[in-house]
C-alpha cells in the first residue's frame, strides 16, 4: 500500500477507524471485530484509530482500545509496523451521553488509563479528542506536550480543531504536532481550510467519517456512483481516492466492522482518479 507520513512514521495511506466495533446496538461480536482488524492489517493498513470514549456504555471506558490490543496480540504479523492512535478528552456520561474534559489533570489520568488498556509503555499517537470550552486550549495542549516530553506518547495530535487551534497547538508543541483529525467527506467539506493549514505545516490530516454521504440516496445516484460504475469499483472506493487526491497529507480513516468493508476501502490507494473525474466530483 502507498504510505504517507504522520510525524516521522510512514503509515498506509488508508487507516482503520475502529469506533464502529464498539457502538451499542450496532457492534458485531468480538470474533468478527478481530477478523475485521486482521483483514485491515493483512491489506496493508498500518494505522488503527481508537479512543477511550469508544465504548458501548459509560461503564466500559476503554472497550475499543482493549479490543484493538487483543486483535493485535492475536495477529500473526509484525505488530511493530502498526501505529495505534488513541484519544483522550472526550468523555462518556451517565445515560451513555457525551461530554468533554480538557483539564491537564484529567488528560494525564486518561493517558495512563489508555496505556493500560492498550498494554503498551508508550502510546504511538495520542490525540486530544475535542476542545473543552471551559479550559483554555493552551492549557490542554500544554498537557499533551508534557506527555510527549515525558515519553508517555511518541506522537501528539489534536482532533476537531479549527485553523487557529491547529496553529496554536503546533506552536505549543514546538513544531511537533503530528496530526489533526477532523470530519471531512463529500457531505462535510467545511474542513477544507484545516487541510490547507496542515499541508502548510507538514501535519497529517486524518478525516473521520470520510464516507459521510456516500450511502445516501443522492450520492448513490450522483457523481461518485457515476465514476464508480465507469471504473467498476464501489462509490466508497472512489470517495476515498478523491480524498487522497486532495492533498498528500490526507490519510482517511474509514470506520469498519466487517472485513469486506475495510478490504474495499484499502484498495482505494490503487485507484488514481483523472483530472476529469476529480472535476466531476467537485
């Protein structure tokens, strides 16, 4: 698979978003999830994205991290080639709601918990999950910097950030900001400015929910389906190829809970769209 850079680490240009394997009411059984992760790894995926908050209930924080760790332990390949990215700062609340906590003390606690869940001495890529309006952003990113300086994390990232926050994080981290993870898809294109800032700074941009809108009726009948039919591939594969063509810093992380889904997504790196096709897709 084509590789792209996150900090000083080369990863497959398509990653795996593991969140769907821990969504209450939709999650597959553990065996299928492990097969899905193994299928991704066997297809050349070397970036797996998880988070402590990806859990079917607020009583099981770290569920997705533990699942990823178990799958890696059972994989016959070289686990040293895989970059596991996790996140902290997004919380689960009673009643299975969501909250945020950007306090440095909380992020340190969350990082320690993730280290245990993943069974590692240092987290490959640790990302601040979502800004907390009650905490100055500089303080939150400062906590990530401290974890990086202490060697508890090897790479530092942020998520759901705007251009100003990206520049702030890049400065506070002393130029060591490795990645930004924001929503980006054919349906949600408002992260274009963030991609441009990442390209300027040499920071990887990881689109979450990169297939948003592709399964809707209008997209199935739209230009992505048109290009897909002409190429004999799925609209999903065209979508990911379109995102890869946007900038060399883009590394989509499509979610998957079935082996077939991530195998199809991984093949997007083999699809090069023409200028005419890219113009049609907009």
